[in-house]
């Protein structure tokens, strides 16, 4: 699945990837049908054919309801199609299946932020955010949740951590100065 995802994402022309997987499925030129279907669904998403991709991903999630990659792909499709509620539903399911999966966690948190549920996003970040899991994205999302909650000083502090995790010390110092002034 990872190899297929990388293949689709690295293709310069998503229509070419879509045609490749469509032909493979039509001709039976695959080792594992579900992997070819996944590649096809990803290529459909990349090429903007959301309705066809949605249909394929609905079949995949029905056939393999516990395979997190398919739920994540469905969430990403709905995000690109600007249906944030549906995207959130898919990421929530992925998170329920694998609460330690970084893509599921961040997809779910991003969905909560997009549907204006920053309190839940912050709570989830805090429960997930053990010190060994914190990365720049963690701090960026935490800052976004805090600013939406009106916690301006906390948001600046989280942005300072974000910049520090990127090695941008002057920007981190500026955010701390802003936090102190708030």
C-alpha cells in the first residue's frame, strides 16, 4: 500500500497514474486486487475525479473495514473535495481503529479544526502529545486550536515550540516575546 501511494504521489501527471491503475484492473495485471484498487482510488483523488474515487473508496472500506489506510485515503479525498464533515468521519474511524497512527491522529485533529471544534482538537492533541511524539506539525496544530479558543498567549507559546522544533530560534524568541506581551 505504501509503495502504491508513493507511486501515485510521485507521478507528474495524475491522469497517467489513473489510466495505469484503470488498465491494470481491467486487464487483471496486478498481484493484489485491493492494492490496485487503492492505487486507482488515490489516482482518482489526485486527478480530481472525486465522485469515482469516493465510490472506489466506499467499496474498499466496506470490503476491508479495519484497514486504516483506506479510511485515511477516504478522509483525504473528502478534504480535497471540501466536504470537511465527511472527511472528519473517515479520519475519526481511522483514529478509532489505530489511535497511535500519526496520519489518522493529525487527519482527525485537522478535521476537528476545520469544522470549528478546537476544544476537542486541543484535548486530543494533549492526550496524544507525549514528549516523544511532538513534532512541528503537533505544535502548529496546537497553536491553531488555541488561537481559535481565544488563548492568544498559549498560541504564541505553541508557535515558539513550533519554530524551535524547526531550528528557527529567532522566530521562536519573537513568539515568546509576543506571548509575554499578551
